[in-house]
């Protein structure tokens, strides 16, 4: 599946509790998000598989891929389009072997060393960050700022998306630093109007 990292929504069930995940994603697609990642650090695999299937139904016909955070079994059994892993999650090699060559596989990167050590030939994209400190991820790595982002983006031979504390007002600087787009949780999840919140990234 072709993919576009311009505006990558990562879901948080608690933040989306008001209108729910499906309605949030549906509205955000109308607002122009280009990727969705289902991320849930607490749910069971079974719950996540069911949630992923519901999101796939919401995304049908939109061309927006659904990526699963961290859980290889969920990605393999839900019909999702790919998997995103962190530095201490499932190995990229195992993910590629299980999901096959058509899956979209991404890896989180915080340092140049991590980028140099990444199995680029097995990856489709990298997530670079956190750009800023954020309350949306516990124990996140050291923020890299726009300077760190620019360093990593220029060293990356793969498409790359910036993450961590990003708001619509940062979209232009993210692109100027060399990233292909922004990945966000709280700038869209839990916002009063997720459609408008997504749109703001395209015309800040
Ligand atoms: N990985 C690095 S920062 C982050 C993740 C999942 C959270 C991003 O959330 P927000 O609300 O966009 O800062
Ligand atoms: Mg992870």
C-alpha cells in the first residue's frame, strides 16, 4: 500500500473517550490525515484486534493506511497495513518476516546511533523524536528539538515523520527540518473538532 507521512494520527483511547476512536478517526480523515496508528498500551491483544478491524472499516476507501503500534500479533491478525515498533519492541527482522514485503513497517529513532544501527532495508519509514517533551508518552526519550530533527532527517535515507509535542503551528518547521510530516496524538485526539484540528496542519 502506498503511504504518505504528511499527517500521521496516533490514537489514544483515553483522550478520544469523548466521541470515541472511530468518530475521531473519521473526522480526522475528513480533515486530511494521511496515516493512522492504533496505539494502546493497556488493552489486550483481542481488544486491539477488534478495535483495529473497526478502524479498518472506518478507513475503507480513504486510502489512509492503518498501522499498529508495537503488537505484531495484532498487526498480523487484524488486517492492518503495518506495524510501528520502538527501539525495545519486537525486532524489525521478525516483524518483516511475519508481515511480509507488502506491510508498512516503521521504527522510532531518537539518536544518530540508532539510525546507523537500524535495518534500513527492512523498514519503510522512521519516526524521529521526540521533538519536544510530551505528556502523551511516559518515559519518552530526550527531546531532540528542531536541530536534532534536522540532523536525523538529513542522515535518514528513508521517509521520516517527526513526533513529540507537535502542533499545527509547527508543521512548516517540521517540513523545513527535512521531515515528510508530523505524527501527533494530542493535537487531534480529544480536540473539540478533530476535523478542524487536522485541517489546521495543512493550512496553519
Ligand atoms: N513517541 C514519541 S513522543 C510520542 C510518542 C508516541 C507521543 C506524541 O504525542 P503528542 O501528544 O503528539 O505529543
Ligand atoms: Mg513501543
